[in-house]
C-alpha cells in the first residue's frame, strides 16, 4: 500500500512540474503578445491618415501590419489551449490527492483489508489508466512547449508567416483599433479625416487569392525573380492553394522572402488577395 501511495505522490509531482512549465510558456507568450501589440500600434499610428476604417484595409495589402496581427491571433489561440491544459492538470491533481487519502485510509484498516480487496482492485485499475493518461499529457505538453519555443525563436528573427483565419486577424485589428482610439483620446490627438469606426455588424470581404482579369490593352508581366517563380510554381502544384507556413518549410526560404515574393506577384497582377479556408489561402494564377 505504501508503494501505491508513493506512486500517487510521484504522479502529483509530475503534474506539478508540467504546470510550472506551462506557466512559464504562458508568461513568455504573453510577453511576445505585448511586444507584437506595441509594434502593431506603432505601425497603425503611422498609417492613420484617413481614419480608423482604413486601418482594416491594411490586412489586404500591407505586409508590415499583417505579420504582427497574425502573431497576436496565433498567441491568443495557443494561450487558450495551454490554459485548458492547466485546468485539466488541476483536475487530475485534485483526483490524485483524493486517491492518496483513500489509500491511506485503506492502509489503516489492518485486519479488515480483505473486505475492501475489491475496492483496492478497482483503485489499481484506475491508477493504471491515470498513469497512462498523465504520460500522454506529458508527451503532448512537451511537444506543444517545444513548438512554442521554436516559434518564439523564429519570431525573434523574422515576421510570422500569415497562416491564420481572416476572422481571427480582423478581430485582432478591431481590438487594436479600439485600444489605439482610447490612447489617442487620452493624448488629445484627433486623427486626420476621422471616420466613424465600423461596428461589429459590418462585414468585410475575406482574404483570398483570386485571379485577375486580363484585358486586351494590358497584360500582367510574368514573375521575374527566382522566389516569385518558386512561389507561383508552389501555387500551381497545390491546386491554387497556399499555406505560407508550409510554403516556407517546403521551399526552404525565409518568411520575409516569401512575403516579399507574394507582394510582387500581387503588384504584377498575377494573383489577388481574397478568402482563406482552414488557414490556407485560396489562390489561382491571374488570367
């Protein structure tokens, strides 16, 4: 019985260690989010020329603002997952503490232990399942934390590839515009050509890559740079879809190079920004 209690204590200790690692990851992500928000608001101040409404349009054609909004949305989504994991760990720790107390009570029964052998067997089966479940949580948590560590390292050297859903990015922009509006009001600054900020009910066209229409008078030029050609070939190979994160890994190019090539293709009229599905942009070549 003492061995079983030691096993339970070991599981409780493992969960406590996991909880500390997750708490550290949450703090790092929140710091990264604060940095991204600071940079995003700085860029938004610089681009606040015609009013708050125009800031939302920056998601469609501004490759400086897009990565920071994408990064904030990605951090928010990861924080939700980590906090759910923390709640699960807290629940498991509570159950293990109850199990430990029950094992102590059983160990004190002495001669009466035979009467509760069946209960002990049930507890042993339960502990086996809990050990397996905790091992799975440890594996998945380690993988998540490793991904977060790699992601923070990548963010420190370049912009985050924009691979999240348009709705998330637009929600981030609306939240940041509200914060910027309050800051400017506190500072007594009135934006030029102030426009009424569109409310949550206003809908914007989602982002996607759509074909441009060629005319008899003008025709878009083809890709000139090596990165542009690689990116266009990638779009063709993937049936008119592009996940920029996967594209970066497959082509072995830095995120900023892929974003720059995508911007040039847009400027040449070979592709257009339209909607996204499950984090993947829909894309076709320009006609």
